[in-house]
DNA sequence: ACCTTATTGAA
DNA sequence: TCAATAAGG
C-alpha cells in the first residue's frame, strides 16, 4: 500500500501543468489541501477582486478534484504563522507522511514555508519543497555568479537556459477512484470581482491562452501599447492566482509560432513572461524589496510631498489629466489596468505628484485583480526610478503626449471618462479651462512643467551611499 | 519602456 | 511656421 501524498496548493490554483500534483501522483494516491489566511491577505493588501477570483477558482478545483475522486480540504487560519501547526494537525489526523508544494519568493512566504518545513520535518513528515514555478526556475546569474540587475542581459541568459531546459507541460492528475460528493466551499473572505471578464474556470482560462496566441500574437508588438484595443492577453489575473502554468503558456506560444513559421524565441509576449520571472527571482537575492525598501538606497533620501488631496484625486481618477483619469477609473471599475497606463499613472504619482511610490504600490495591490507582489513592486520601483533597471530619474512621462501617442482618437478616454465624450479629438487630451468647466471635468491638479522641474530637482544630487 | 530645448535648414 | 536632429536632464 503506497503512502498518501498531500499536495498543498497556494498561488498555483490549477490542475493542468502542476509539477507538485504531477510528481506527487507518481508516488501514490494524492489528497489536496488549501489553507486560507484571510488576515494575512488583508495585511498584504490583497484586493477583494483578487480574493473573489481566488474563491471561484478554488470552487472550480474542488469540483474537478471531486470528479477525479481526489479528496480536497479547505483549511482556514488567520496568519501565515498559524499555518505550520494547522498543517501538522491535519497531517496527523489524516495519517499523512508526505507533503508537496512549490516555493514562493516574497519574504513572508519564504518564512512561512521554512517554518512548515521545520515543524513537519520534526514530526517525521517528508516535505518535498519544489522550486518556484517559473519558466526558468534555475538560478540565472552573471559570469561573476551575481544576480542580474538589468533586465536585458538577464533576458538573454534566460532565453539560453530556457532553450536547454524546455519542459513539456505536466498532465492533469488521473482519476483516482469513484467521483466524490462535491461541497460548496465556505469562503467568507471572498470579495466581488468581474466574473464576466475573468471567469473563475480553468478551462476558460486555457481557452483564452489559445485564442490569444492564435489571433493576437502576430500583432502583439505593434498593437499592445494602445489601451483602446484588445491587443493584450488579459491573462494576468489567472497568472496571479496561478490558474495557468508557465510551461503551458510556453507550449502554446511555440505551437502557434510554429504554425506561423516564426521563431518563438523572438516572441514579444514571451519577453513579458521573462519580466515576470525576473521580478520574482529578484526577491530571493534582495530581501529588502520585500521590506518596503527601495532597491537603490540613495533614493530613500528623496523627500516625497504630503498631498492628501492630490492622492485622493489620483485614486479616484479626478486629476484633470484625461488619460490618467481614464486609466484609474478602468482600475476602479474592472480591477485591471492596461500595462501602458500602469506606467503613465505610476509616473504621474511618483514624479508629477511627487508622492511616495509605496502609496501607489499599495493602492494598486488593494485594487488590482491581478495584484502580485513581485511584479507590482518591480513596476512601481521602475517608474519611481528607485529600482533595478529603473528608468533614469529624469525620465518623466508627459501624460498629454502619451495620450496623443497611444490613444490618438481619444477612444479609451471617452470609454472611461464620460464627461468628455463630446469633446473633439483636438482637445480631448488636454481640454481648455472653459470647456472643462462646461463638461464638469476637473482642472489639472498640478502644473505639468513645474511639476516636472520639481521632480528632477528632488532626485538631483542625492548623496551616494 | 522619455521629454525638453536649442539649432538648423527648408517651406 | 515646422520637421529633423542633437544634447542633456
């Protein structure tokens, strides 16, 4: 009789392409557990939308596991620090001696996993802690054995390694017996989310990957920067909860690039997946990133402004800069924001309002359905010029120019800022004062030229540590 | 993964 | 006036 293998799901909520599930199932019959930690999630600013999607995904998994005859258990405690004892208790009750899970890189998660490893190992439970589930989980290091601090060289090395280690997606676990009764899970912590935009269903997520690669991969590079066009994958909410596995994404890219006779290694969307790996693995080497610290120590000396009215206007999409406001309203209404707009709004907060980038980072986490610590922190520090491979401090987005370039017809603005729906194209990017008055649209909260000068001055001559 | 300003030469 | 280009934040 083979020993029962317990698979602990965390941010990898799927059955397809799941290393821990697949490898555990080779060893014996499996059971699956998820441990909710709602207080901890709140401390980490996880948004209601993200938790809502998570609950839906868990229900989908529970139902499908029941069909396969695989037992699923939902545990709940308050904090990560409560998890080791809860898992130990569960293993002892169920007489389980093998536990499988995949690493996560933020510091609190690393510490939780180490504690689980210690507590369960002491109780003679074998802990199989697999690598973080990235496309390239192996260390990607320079010739000097240092972690890369710039994306482009990281990406070159990453591509080389990826070619060597290419791994096919893992198959979904096989049926393990008669179907079990399905339970309705109790997830009091779940929040509202746009399930019309992101169904909490693994099959639909996988279909979206294929549809995106088949229809949009060719034009991704040329179209991705226009927020009014549906040119991006919109898969990030599924990546954040781990509803899609990285090998499945790579295999789908390779399949459709092959069909189109293109080299998958030059695919621009794959490059975005490399950014995801880049930011996640950085947390292993630079714990200060998980501690609210800037990557560049000298930028801790920047004196950020105190401006509650400005912050509130930014959050609510009432800054008087149409593209910024449209972007923030897209975030508030859907839980998602187009990537180009994330850069524009982050630059606006950290440079033009000169507010501490951590405030923007937090608001994004509290609102985004795809909020994910590594990428969110990485993106904000890039924008604020405090991070790895950061934009130079003087690289400040001009919201009006960005708007003219990437929303030339004002279509995106009109979709989310209805006050401006009748404003002519020529004036939509920066309407004159009297027209704003007529439309009931706010005047600009900052003077762009002056704000730009102030931002450059705030960063200039910082003492090097 | 940016923007401004100065300069030049053409309309 | 205006587009193209270079330099520098």
